[in-house]
C-alpha cells in the first residue's frame, strides 16, 4: 500500500505579514495511522523540500501525542525535510492520495494544475483521495471526466465558516471552504465545530477539521482494504 501525502509550499497568510503552511496534527495523526496499517508513505509538495509549518499548529495548545511523536521521529522529520516535487510524480505509482490542511493549500494547491491533475487522475483510476480540514478546498477546480465539478452531488465536508470565524481569518483567506464546496454543487454537511466529522462518498473522503485527521486516515485505510 503506497500513499502519496501532498503538502502545501505556501507560507504567507495573505497580506497580514504572518506565516502559514500545513497544520502539523493533520500530517502527524494520519502519518501514524497509515504507517500502522502498513502503508509506505511518500511526502510531496509543489516546490519540494521542506514545506512550511503553520507556527500556530506547533504552539502548546495545538500539540498532541502524535505531533510530539512526529517531531521526535528522525525518519519522519527527514522525509518532511525532503518532500518530492509534485510535478515529478505519477499517480500510477500510488494506491491513494492524502491531503493535510492548514491555510497554505488555499493559496497554492487549490490553484496548482499538478495537484488538480493528480486528484483527477487518482479518482479516474479508481483510487481513493482523502482530504482534511482546509484541504477539501483544493477540490475547487477538480473536474469529473464530463467537465462537471468533482464534488457536485457528492457528500463532502471541510473547515466550516464558523470555525474560520473563530480563528479570525474569514476576511483573510482567498475563499471559505464551506462556501466553495457548496458553490461547486457539493452536498456539504458538518458536525459540531472542532469535533471529528468525516464523510465518504465513493472514492472521495473528506474530514472537517484538525480533530478529524485520524478518522479521515482511518477511512482511507478502510477504503483501501
């Protein structure tokens, strides 16, 4: 079981002068769930190399057992420091793709043609794609073979408008994940803010927020088995 994990390369939080990137728990929790299932994991990003970590995701109140384990894991941190360049990879070499969130993906992966192609090719090859928190926003330009939005008519979730408001970034992000998925015809639903909520519709698996990371990975493992 080979799984490609796609991370953001974007580190600027709009024009605030603050940093963003990927959210550590959304990589760490799935990483160990997938490893425990026997997966061989490849990390990739648009620019390759070390992807930017959202500094808020490593503050004490955001740390978890999995994030602390990841940071102390020499193999994991070495892989993170040397992510593959997304454009050089072939979906045929993997059984599934997984996208951690963080705000970064809203700026780069959502508009990155290599990422769009990767998800389209994954689904069309009959392989599952799982995305958590802000990462479902990268589906905004992903299409079915007939040209309709991939999410149209599908049960999907992702970071809620109320969760975005709670972190004070509603006016900063380029788009709101909940609004975008709905606008593209997705059958969007959500659980309580910050609680674990995961949906699977065919090959597409989406999780609502950081607390949904492990369950999203579990759903991917189940889909592969």
